[in-house]
C-alpha cells in the first residue's frame, strides 16, 4: 500500500493506493500535479475515449459470437 499526497488545482489530497494499482496510474498522477483545468479536461476525455473504444470492441465481439 502506498500513501500518496497530491496537489490538484490548489487542493491537497492524501490517498492510499495498492502498489499494483499505483504502478498502473502513476503517469496520470504525475499529469494531475499542477495541471490546469484544460489539461484535466483533456485527460478525462482521453480516458473516457479509451474506455468507450474498449466497450465498443467488447460489444462487437459479443455480437460476432451470436
């Protein structure tokens, strides 16, 4: 377990993350530090787009199996 301190848009956060999950998200956590609202928006949209594309692939794969 890792305890992380973040400063996002002037607000401080302390969170505990499992080590494996921390390794998965650490690049995003670095991007969040001292980011602008615009940068946060694009980070969220980028993640949402990836999730959407994965869900569409799963949906299409499910249809092929019918």
